[in-house]
């Protein structure tokens, strides 16, 4: 780990979490529930079918006891949660290398470890960057390797957010792949349940506004990533994804009208999520096999 011995770094000197092995039967119900949330006409995968990329986020979930949650809804402690006081957590992005897809209805194994940790100075103070690496296996062989980058800070964020939202303006794009999104509180609540995410910024508006300074409920970063990958699934269903990388740049909020859009070239596709005032809340690049 590349951490300093002052500031946030001093909390990290003895932090060395061991790897964790978990199993999941990859039953069809979570995938069917996400299809319903996305208003798809039917399940995209049944038992024996390949799971779309990143839909592994619906599995291997952790449900800690209620007493172990902090005031923000996040677990106070966890195997891969760094020992930072008054911790704020943000997903910054991630990458995934796919050898072959996971298949629904077949037992799978996930081996998770700490990939990297480093302290950096941001415009609003010190930030701790942690990369968690997960290897997914099925039938004795590795199917995909995922890395997720998570940013932590100590204390409340000094980031600037809009004071109010325009819920009527509609973004536009000249890109051929387009998927309009209009997330509301019910959709965010359902996605929180699907991913075992109790962070209150996604379902408790008074908390999100009064305690964390957001203008409204925050759309889950993973939901933005899944929306971008949905562009590929709908527009290039016969092109297997070999690798993908996504970056979550600025929060998006419930009630705002979003547009996932993208374009494909030979061998890859570039994707983004925009609002009328921000062209890149999230971006992704996909490489095809």
C-alpha cells in the first residue's frame, strides 16, 4: 500500500485485510427483479443463460445486523472498510476483464482482496483511494476479474452541489445509442434493496439534503454504470464484451432527466450519462471480443 504516515495515512499503517472467499448459487430471481426495475418486457436471462456484465452486483450480497449500521446507513465496520474516523464513502469507478460470462443457476465463487490503497490530496482535503479486486469463478475456472475504486474522506465533504434541481429540462445527444432515464424515489429504493445498500442518501431525502448537502436523493453510481452497459446489451447483443471501464464523475439526482448515450466503433464503444447541465455524470468504455 502506498500511504503516507501523516493525516489519513496514519490510520492505514496496520490495515492489511486478508482475502475473503464467498459462494453464491446465482439464482434467477435477482436478475429478474432488475429486469422489472428497468421495465424490460421479460427476464434477459433464465437458469443456464449468461448473466449480463456487471449484473454480478446483484449477488454475493452482505446484510449486516441493523445494530451494526452507522447513522448514514453504511456499516460502521467491515472487512474491507478502512479504519478512517467519520468515514464518507464514494464509488469512483472500476474495471472488469471478462474471460467468459457467469451463468445463472450454477454455483459461483468470489475471491476478494485489497488491490491497492493510497492517500492523495484533493481540492477539498485528503482522500483515501482504495481498490478492491474480486475474482469470480465458476466450474473451477476464472470467469471475470473486477476492480472497484472507492474514495474515502474523513468528515463531511466540502464538494459543491447545485442548490436546486431542474426536473423539466431534457438532455439531448447526436449519438446513435440512447436510453432516457427518469429515476424517482421508488426506483432508487428498489435498487437499494436489490443491492443491499442502506446508504440513506438514496432513499431518505431529509437526510440527503440536511446532513450531506445534496439537493435531493442521489442516484446510485452502480445504477448509472448499469444503464450505460444496457446500451450495449440492447444495441449490440451479439458482440461479447471482453473488458469495460467506467468512471463516476459527478452525482446525479432523483427527479432529473438523464440520458445514457453512446457510440460504437470497430472493437469498442464509448458511453456516457448526461443531464441538460452536465454532459458527463458517468462515462464508460467497452472493448468487444
